[in-house]
């Protein structure tokens, strides 16, 4: 059991570093993704979202004049541009910065090859990037830069004049974030620009100041780890004390104090636990952090205190053991006829308390992870089918023409109506307007894969039915469909089965949904971004879309959504697996120890009953009744928890059934293998 405890200590220590590493990594990435907020926090200035429009000037002239104004008035200016790469897979998040503050990016770790970029230079076009490139002069680093590959994002920080390379020459407006103590510069900037162009208008678009980036991951991770450690140590050590209770009593009769017994029994294991925790902590850090830089040093400063907190927990646990030994090994209990019953009751109380403590984190973790598992299993098989599938990443001006051109040769399936309807109902508590049954919009091309059949068994003929036809599975035939969009015709069909969302977002699949057939573009019904076009020539598709729309149309590969979803799902499932493993270790330890204690103390009585012909059920009725009572107390004791009654019933039922199965297995094993030992009066 002590070896098991060491394994748990290693697992907890590694998990604590691993989760903190991941959360810190996300936090560092967030600083870059929300660079405007990071700069605001570092400079301790207010940020203002400024919209500049103009008619007579060129885009280049306006942004250069704004740069000169910022230089003269010591302002910080940031422009942001998001573009997709040629494959439609990676988002290039480009920042263009003017600043005379040398400490502007002090909060970001940048590995510079040579001299740092001077962001006060209005002629340069140098940049830093999160990815390696021959052109950049430095690499932006977080703890693990592969995170950006997972989210398919490249972040680049340019000098201000690189705006010249954005291809925005035709634009007649400019969005900027300008940092200042107040917004007094707005009118002054407009007057400055109007000296050369009277059509220039400068407006402050800031409505509510953005909040600073905050993260409570240290507290959350530490709190969960400490709770788990306390539960496991208390469970294991109290079990040891109960099993060795008689030994401790004899030692107390010989004059050994409770504190000495506790020290002799537990000091070594507590000391070794502390050493293992520290070593695992540091090894995990060096394995995860392949480089020494500003970000990794900050992480080290964050995880070192965990060792102190763990030492404090061990001290508290040692004091608990001492008090427990003092109270449970009192000499007055030595000749007590109910001595065993008292120890068994203590063990049952510990089991009840620990299971109640485990109930909330276990159910919460399961509820959060189960959807990931279900969606993961459904989406996993889509990889080959969507590799060459592309979606529009914006709403083009000529959406109607694009839909009409591609509708017969592309996938269109919109799950967002149903998802949005549910979310709005949750926010407003207006469940009367919620769609009672699954619902999607789809075109013929998407539906071909589902073999839609009418109730008479004939294949659905799409040519006979117009746009807006509602296809209703037979399971909803006699149900109220008034909440669904009114349609030109309702056609009842055989239950069509599962429909997967190729867009891989929000709702990932639906079973037997009501289907609104879309054959034409509708400004109210059609979401053009759900139009999926298959191609093995991305350049040709982009050219085709640009010809249809008149200007460039951004597209995105469906694999972007797939990779992001799979990464998120795997992370969630790994975290759940670790948590589940820890919970099961605690639970199984409690269950096995209570069974072993019972069988060890009642073994001779059970053997005699066996000889006299008592059935197995009668021989062990007390054990089953005690456990039934324990779970009734657990159910009653969980009423104060923030859990639904159904969840509590399900949890108690599953764990009670699991314990009954374990009890039956243990009873059969020990009666077949240990009956002779029991009759001899030997211990298990």
C-alpha cells in the first residue's frame, strides 16, 4: 500500500507540473493573441480603438501621417491584420507597431538573432514571428511553440511601416489601437490629418475598456491537487492505522507514546514522499521545458512553492495520524467486546466521507469529458473525407451568386440554428421557444450520403420538392412542429440516422434531425460559411471565388477545424483519464480495505457457518447490509452538494453495484483459497 502511495505522489507531482505548464503556455499564447491588452498592462496606459476613414487620400499616405503624428506626440499605435495562408490552413495574425517605448514587449519572450527591432523606426519592415523563417529577425517563444501549430496560427509582430505590404491600398479606412492617458488626441489627430485631406474623419470606437488578462490556473490546479493528496493520504494512512491497531495498543502498553508510534510508523514514508514529490517536480519541469528562457524561468518560480505546500500537507497529515492513533488505540478499548466493530465502523465512516468528497469532482469531470469522448468517436473517422474540403471564412458580397454556382457540387449543412436556439434558451430561461427535436439545414449534395427514403420505402426525389421543404423523420410524425420554420411542404421520411457536421464546431453530430431542404440562397436562412467545397487545387478555387465575388474571398481548410477539435478532445480525455485513475485508486483502496478488514476479523465465524451449511448469502448478509446502509448515508449526505438528484442517484447506484461485484469476487476467492487458514485462526 505504501508503494501505491509513492506512485500516487509521483502522479500528482507530475500532473501538477504538467497542467501548470499547459495553462502557463496558454497564458503566454494569450498575451500574443491579445497583444493589445498585454501592451496596455505593460505600459499602464488606456487603449482606444480608433477608426479613421478618408476619401481623397491613399491608404499609404494616411497610415504614414498617423505614424508621424504618433512620433511627435509620443503615442503607441498598433494595427492588426488577420489573413489565411495559401492553403487556407494557418491564420497569420500580424501586428504592426509604432512605439518609442523600449520596454514595449518586455512581457514577451523573444529570442533575437542580433539587434532588437526598433519600433520607433517609421521606415523599417522587420518583424518577429512565432515560427522560424529566414526573413524574421527573432523568434517569439512561449513554453512550447507547437501550441501555435495545434491552433493553426502564426503570430508576427512587424514594424509599423510593414503596413505597406498588406495589399490594403484600395481601402478607404483604417482601424487602429492607440495608447494614451486619455482620448484628447482624437480631435487633434483629425485636425492633423485634415491639413492634407478634408475628408478624413477620426472617431473613437472604444465602448468598454477591455479587462486585463487574468488567469486563476495556479489556484485551481493547486487546490485540486491538495484536495486529492489529502484524500489519498488520509485514506491510506487511516487504513494502515486501523489494520495495525492491536500492534499499536501493545506498544502503548509497553510505554511507547502515541507521538513516537506515529513517528516510527509514518515519518519515513512522509519524508520519502516529500523527496519523491520534489524530484518528480523538477524532473517533470526539465523534461517539459527544453529551453531556458524568460518564460521557463517564470514557470520554475511558479512550481517551486508547490513543494512547500506539499510539505505543509504532510505535516498536517502526520498530526492527523498522531491524533488518530491516540484516540483509536486507547488502552481502555483493549478488552472491549465491540473492539472490531468499532474499528470497522471507523473504516466505514472514512469511506463514506471520502466518497462524498469524491462525488462532486468525479461527476463534474465525467460530465465535462463525456461529450468530448462521444464527439471524438464520431469525428475521428472524418479525416480522410474532409482533407480537401474548404469553407468560406467570411460572408462575401456576392454570397447569392456563389451559392447558386456551387450548390449542386458542394456540401451545405447548417447545424448552427439548432445550437443557437438551445444557447439562447439557456441564457434567457425561455425554454418554451426551444426546438424540441434536432434540426438542420441541408442541400441535396450533402443529403445524398444518407439514403433518404419516404415512408413508403421509396427513395426521396429531390426534383419534386422545392426550396423550404421540411423533411420530418417518422418518429416525430404526431408531434408538435409549430416551432420550426413554416415551409411550403412537409414530407415524412424514414428515420435517417446520424448526420455529421463537416464544419466540426458547436454540435458535431445529430441523430434523426428534422431537415430544411435548401436549394436556393436565402438571406435569412442560408449561412454561406457552412458551404463546403471539395477541391485538390486551392489556387484555382480562390481564383474562381474571386471572379464570382469581384474581390478576394478568404477560405479555410476543414482540416483546421478537425485538427483543433482532435487536439482539444485528446487533452480533455487525457486529463479525465488521469483524474479517473486517481479517483479509482482512492475508491478501490477504500473498498478493498473495508472488505479485507471484515473478512480478516470475521473469517473464523464465516468458516464455521460454512461447515454448518449456511448459504453464501446468509454467511455474508451483514457485509452487504452494512454497505447498503453506507451508500444510503452517502446519498443522504450528498444533498448539500451542488449536484442534481439524478446525478447523485446514478453515482451512488454505479459505485454501489461496483462494490457489490468486488465483494462477491473477493468472497468467492477467499472462501475457495483461504478457508483452511480461517479455520486455523490465521490472518489473511
